[in-house]
């Protein structure tokens, strides 16, 4: 069973869906990244600006102390941390006393200490202000690190040996981005639904002419050669439809010509056969007299007379078979069904032709069947005659009634028909190798008569010989 995605409709829908998924994912991803970048940049700008503004106004005595100043106390450092701390944030201070360069003071803030500050940020914050995002304990933080400078009375910035690291929480920004994902996903789903609807409509619009072409092609194959399709538009499908119409018209002309030639050929064969009947009738009337006189003639003239008689008989049989074949070709062959005793019909067929002592008949008495007696006689005569001419005795005819109809078998015990010839034995004028001295029409006419009954004839090799089986359905 063909799966739906292997059809053109399925492939179109899948392609549109994949494009929609890719496009929506790309748009949502780019939009999300742009918003994320903007939100983070905004948070960084605010945090850096707050730290810078706060540090510009500090008055803590640090670095090179002025006359009368004392080093910063813990409370002053604590005040500095408070001034730099954002809500829910923290500030870690690192201070090297210029008077004792090797002595370093670390001022943690709550749960945060210098161990939470990345090493590269510590190194960079010794020279200039630096910013870095870091996830700590499952939360995202923005760490602003900067050295602290002090403006001398002569407005010269001097290093103080102090670095501050402000931890600014990005929880609100993360929540904002999380909240943004849902509408982006909803927008993607809406885009996907729209794409699916467009895909189905497009597939229907594209496939409707294709389905029409398929239906028209099937109608054309069924023999409706006048099938044509309306041409709409100027696209490729319209061009294909026009090509189909031109092809159908050309095919109709060709088939009409062939039918006309075939009809002429059938009329010619029928006319010739009927015209030959008149001289053959006269010749046949003379054959009885010639047959009686042949016995009184010298051997050579007698043999010539007998040869002429045999050929006249063959010609008469050929003409009768051609007339019968022309009836089937013209469709004028008809059935006249009657309830027939099959055993009597077979015996009568053999007796009329003088074959009764050459054929063994195994048909139960009392077997009756509804069939055309004349055409049944033709079937049996052709099969038995073929077995007698080309096979070897014994030739056996059997018949039996089955639930499906009447089965008649004719078997000889000769060399058999070559395997390569079996598929062709029912073809007209076909003769299997050197076997055929007849017309080659007998088996073809027998099969045509069986088909007229709605039945069949089959052939298969035996060991030895050949078996022909006729099956006729009940009326």
C-alpha cells in the first residue's frame, strides 16, 4: 500500500512544513537573540553607569593619603560596598595598601567572595573597567569589575590599589527572556498552521489539473479517444494539458485509421472467403466423381487426383475457418444455448468425422450442460483433430461436471509441444515448428468459441503428450 508521503501531495505538504519550521525557527531565533542582546547590553550599560557614577563621588581615604588622612576603616569600606550594591546584589572589594604593597585586604559581601570572580576578570579589572556574565549557584549574574582611581587636588587621577567587583543579578532579564519564549513559540505555531493551510491549498491547486490529467489518461486508455481537457492559463500545467489534448487527437486519428484499415482487412477476408465458396462448392461436387474414378486410373494419375482432392478439402476447411474467424472479428458471432447431452455431442462429433474408432471417450452418460451445440462441436473437433494430426495415440477425451461448470479434456500421447511454442499455440496461423500442415486457425477458433461461452482453453505438457483443458461456465 502506497503511503501518503510518497505521493506528490504528501511531498508538497512536507516541503512546505519543513520550510515553515525552518523559517519560523530562524525568525524566532534571530528575534530572541536580538532581544537578548539588547536586554543584556541595557543591563550592562545601567550597571556600568551606576558603578562609574558611584565611584566618581567617593570620599574614602585610599591610595596616596593626603596630609592628615588615615587609612580606610572597615566601616568606610562597608559604606562603599553599600553605595555600589544594587538591590539583591553584592560588592566584593579587593584592596592593596600602597604603604604595604604586599599586604592585600579582601572584603566579601554576603555569600560572595573573590573566589566567585573569574580569574580573567580579576586580571583585566586591575587595568580598566570590565564586565562579564557568570552563572553562580544556578543564577545568572553580571559582574562589573573596575579599579578605583582617586582625583588629586591638582585633578590628576591616581591609582589607589583598590578593585571593586559589583555582582548585579540578571533574574529580571532572565525572566523577561523566558516570558518571551512563549509568544515566540506561539507565533511559530501560528506560522506553521498558516504554512500547512497554504501547503494544502497549493497542493490542491497544483494537483487538481494533475488528477484531471490522470483521469483523462485512464479514460483514454479505456478507449474513450475523444477525451479532451480544458486549457486554463499559460503555465506549465496548461502547456502539459495542451500537449495531452494534441496527443489524444493524434492518437484518435491514428486509431481511427487503424480501425478503418482493420475493418477493410476483415471485409476483404470475408469477401474473399465468400467468393471462394462458390468455386469450392462446384469443385467439391466434382470430388465425389473424381474419387470414384481414381481407383480405375493408372497409379500416377490416381495419386495426382487424390492429391488434388486433399488440397481441395484443405482449401474448403481453410475457407470455412476464415469465414468463422471473420464473424468473431466483426462481432456477429452469437450463442444459441441449449441443454445438450455432452456424451452424445462428443460421440456425434467424432462419428461425423470418422474418428470414433481412433479416440477413446470417457464421458459419463447422462451428463447434460447448457451450451451452443454447434460451437461445442467446433471446439471438440479442432482439439481432437489437432491431437490426431500432431500427436500419437491414444487420444483421450474426458468430460466432467464441476461446481464451477463443465470441464472437457483432450490429451494425446505424442512427443508434445515444445515449451517455447506453448504460449503461442492459440495465435492465428501459428504453427509449432514442423508440426503444422493445417491452416493454423483451428486452435484460435476453438478458443474464440470457448470465450464466447465465457470460458477458457488452456494447454500444458504431459509425460508423454499434451493436454488441452476446456472450461465452460454454467449459463
